[in-house]
């Protein structure tokens, strides 16, 4: 006799997703590491960063021009003796002689005594003197220390994903290394006697293993470090050994296959006795799901049809993994159906769809084996559990892939 | 005497950007390389990929259940002898005996002679026989070969940035390696005697070098391979040597500093005699710009103030580099100004801005040295060259950083 759970016993998508999220969210407090600033692009900052210096570090010139006392150029034109030249990077600590000018390059220190800079465009020079054609007020074209950032001031707050503009600021204050969160580490274990690695010849009954490669790519795209991708034949000892390795090195384990109602469900057979909960979620594709905490590590067990695996990842794992990586949430928006859609009652359905000028159309069929067709989709069309017939023009939510 | 180019001689932002784009676009025909499918995430596909196999590869079951002839189950319930079990991965070439059933798992081959699958939920079995409670028509729950993709059918078109769903499809048809474009290679050469590497102590007049690190991060974020980041003191021989190295290994060279009106403009001094065009673009920050083709390699010379460098990259280099990497264009959208803005006449201004509920507000000041302040910006506010006073509530375009 086969168990026949009533449809109503299936958990809702949101309920199941929230269960997974509650298991994974504690990873927000995971380990941190120090990385070199030039290698920090896209990393999630683990602490508030305050500036160890003030910027500008010293009074400097905003222009190529002449540093003078504003009092010397109140009446213009006026010709002043030239007391020297300060290039960017030079010391610039010699005071400006009374009534003189010093040539300064952009970024060069302003000599003590000078309080404004006359842009080179407003001058005429002959080597010994400079004629200032237009006067300036005290402070003009002078960059004062600390006007960009002060010592101890917040530069970049914790939980920022470091973008080039943040990295520019960190480099400008001389920080060499910054604390970032280690990425969440995922291990992937696919199962199935029928699966063969790419490049191998197919014997009758065999297919290529796409789930390991596809789950690894999806996790990486969401900021996860994929520490291993292993494949298990449908032998409980082999699967159990691979799982033990996976839980030793990863924060979360993703498995595919072996969770359904067949005679050889290696994932369910191994994990259910270890406390795994295997059951039905009211979703299509991806109905059979398993969830186990093994050696303290959450193990998410997705069904093995390639589209089921990817939709399960997308719906149940991706939102929380992106949250943990500090990445923007999955984009969900309303679109109009280009054509009518039928859907089974009682199950939320995620159809592969493509955006067009007119709205969203489904691509490929609903079959969970249509993995090539999925490549043409750019969204998942989210059909509510209670909808069975949606007319063309109906508004649906789509999740952008 | 100093040259004083009239403001009207400055080139427009769009004109200058288009000149740079015309120089860089031929890189769309750059070298390709073969990468392993699991390493192909985010790479730009260099050729149409057609399927070397059909999917499904063989007739297989969409369900855990019993493969039968539909003719045997026209009248249900009906009890059939059980002729065996076919698991996924098994051969499945033995024909179905007349009037019998074979147990099949999802993905298992359908034996010759069977033409539909009865889901396990609609059966009762005792080991020797199976009772089918509900009949099915020919074809139900049978996946026919080639219904997902046929041999030679387009799987993923050239110029696709490979996402997990594409990688799933490539893996499913057994492709091990795929042709992708090599990334555009950039070399970065910063200049300035005043610049010191992070971690070193600052002497008077010195500042930390942020431009090399920031430009490298920005280029990497746009899919560019940064092959070198070098710094040159303001010595023409040193700069010339570093440039020669850069042009040997890169498709494009970015320099910062040394392009303005000072006495020690090493970039302009070296490159202008080699055919470089140095002049003024009607933009703030980032007015002084240089463009050279050296040893066949475009050299984009940005001014050295950190904000000028980054805005120059953003406005002149980023759009075409993203296009070459197959990445989506920079997002530009209309926003309302939260506060009034003043801008110099005749120059398009890019202010650092931050989005709020009420619209966009400027952060930090307009000064091109305010690199720490730039970290708080999430957009550049694009103020047209002709605008001098924009009131609060005015609509402006912003470029999302």
C-alpha cells in the first residue's frame, strides 16, 4: 500500500520558505575575515569603518595657480614677486613671504600665510613675478583639512556591500585591510544512478547531471561560496558519507533527488531516520521537499527533476541567501499575461516565462524535465494556488531570474 | 603666458563619450576562449550553442508509477501482473509483456510496448500484481524524446551572459566546455609624486593613492579583467616605461592625473607628442581629459582628483565597457530634486546624490577631492550644461552607481 497524503496536508510555499529562512538566518552572525582593500569588491562589510585620518590631510590647493594672501590682491591687477613653486607631493612648510606669491599645483600644500589661490587662468607670469588679474577672497580654492572626513568619522557602515565608491574612500584614508563577512559556504550533493558527468558517453537509461553544476552556479550568483559539488549513486552508505563530508565544511547543504515516492529514494531513506522532515509543499514544480538539520547544518533536499531543483532553489533558498550576502532582494513585479494560463487547483505554480512588449508569455511547458526550455525564460510566472484558469490580460507576479 | 581656451571650445560630454566608444567598440571582436561549463557563470557566450543531443534522450516516465499499455486500463479498476521494476538509470530495453505492468521511477525508461504511466497514487500493489484504480490515455506521464530540445536546435544564442539557467541547459545536454569572449583587459597607470600606497606613513604634502584601487574595482565590476595597476612618479621616463608595459598586455589603458594646466603634467607631457589629444570637456568634475592611441591601444587619461577620476570613468568608460561585457546598461532615470541646485554655466555637472523617499538630494559638496563623501552617494545627479539654477522639485536625470 502506498501512503496517499491528502492535498490539504501540503505546506504552503510561504510557510515552508519561512521555515528555511528561520534555519538559515543565524548565519548572519557567521565568521569574519580581513581582506585587502583592492580585493574587497562586492564583499559584505562586517563592521562600521571610521576614518583613521582626516581628509584633506593638509591644506591644499584646489587649482593650478598662485597661493597669496587675499589682502595682497584686493586691488587687481597687481604684480607680486614670485617666491617659489610647490608641486603636489612637496613639503610646503616654508611660510609665504609678505606680499609675495607662490606657484602651487592642484593638491599641493598651501604655504603658511597664504589664504587663497588665484587660478592660473587669472594670471600672467614672467618667471620672476606674477600679475594677478582678478582678486580672490580668503579661502577661495583652498581645501581645508577635515572638510571631507574627520578622524573617527563614519566612512562606510557595517553591512555595506563594498562598491567601487566605497573602495575609493577606504583607499583614500589609507586603509589596507577591512573586515568582511566570510561568504556563506554551501556544499551540494546530487543523487541518482541515472546521472553521468558531462563529456562521458551516455548508456541507455542515463542522462547528464546538470543539477550539481546548475545549483553551484545559482548559489555563486547569490554570493555563496560553493565548497564542494559531489554526486552520489543511490546507495545510502555512499550518500551518508558524502553528507558527512559536506556538513563538516559547509554552512548549508543542498541536495537534489531522492525525495519522492519511488522505491529508491536515497535522500529520504537516509535523512528521515536522522530527523529529516520529508513532505509535500503545495507548489509545482518542486512539490516533494525535505529539510534536515544534520550535525547542526541545515540540509535542504530538493527534488531531482532539473526544473524542480532550480525552482526549489529560486523559491526557497535564494531569498535568504541573497539577504545573507547583503545582495538586493529578488525582483518581483506585476505583469500582464499575454495568453491564458491553466493551473492545477491547490498548488502554487511557477511557470517559466519571458517578458515581451505585451506582457509575459510562458515559454517551454510546465514539465519539470524541460531544462533546455528553461534557458529561454527570464522570469518565473507565479500563479497563486487558488487560480485554475487565468485569462489573457490577467495580472500576475513574476520573479526575475 | 598661459593658454586660455574659451569655454566654448570644450567638447560636450556626449561627443567625447562617443569618440571613446568608437575607439573601444572594435574590442567586441576580441579573442575567445573555451571555459568549462561549471566555470562559465557570468561569461559572455561567443557563439550560438546548439544541442548535440535531444532531450529527453529517451522515452521516460514523468512519475513514480506503473508503465502499461493504455489499452490494458481502459476499464478500471483492473489488476495487472507486475513484470518488473525499472529504476532511473536502468537500461529498460526489455519489452513490456502483453497485459502486464512494469513499475517505473520518475526518469526511468519506459519499456517498449508501454505507452502511458499510472501514477503510484492511483494504484494498489501487492508485490505480484498492481491494481490500477484509474485508467489513463496513451502518452500520459510519458516524456517523449526531443520534446525539450532537438539535436542541432539552438540552446543558447551568442552574446548571452551565462546565467544559472543557461548553465543548467548546457550541462543537461552534456556540454563540457563552451566558447566565451575573453574579458576586455585593462591596465591602470596612476601618476603623481604626492601619492603613497596604503599602509605607508604619510610625509608632509603626501596623500594616499586611491585612484588605482578605485579604478580597478570599477573596471572589475563592469566585467573587465584588470591586468595591472601601476603607479608612476612624475618622471616622463618612468611613466613612458609603465605605459609601454601596459599597452603590451591590455586592450585599454586608463591613466589618472597629469592632464591639467600645471607645470608638471607627466601624462600630457609624454602622450601629447605621441599623438594624444588633450583638452577640455564641458563637464564638472573631470574637465581636463586626454585620449591617445599608443601602440594600437586606446589610452584614456582622466584627471587625478579622486572624484574626477571616478566620474570620468563612470561617464566616459563605463557605458562601453559594460556593453562589451554584455552587461545591462547603466540605469538612468528621472528623479525630483529635494533641494535647489546651482551649477556653473556651460558645463554639465555630475553631483554626488542620494535617493530618498522625497527624491534625490546631493551629498558631500561639488569639490572633486571629496572622495570620502562620494562613498555616501548612490547616484550621480546629471545637471545639464545649460542649467545654472534648478529649484527644489525640478526633475533631473540620475545615473545609478
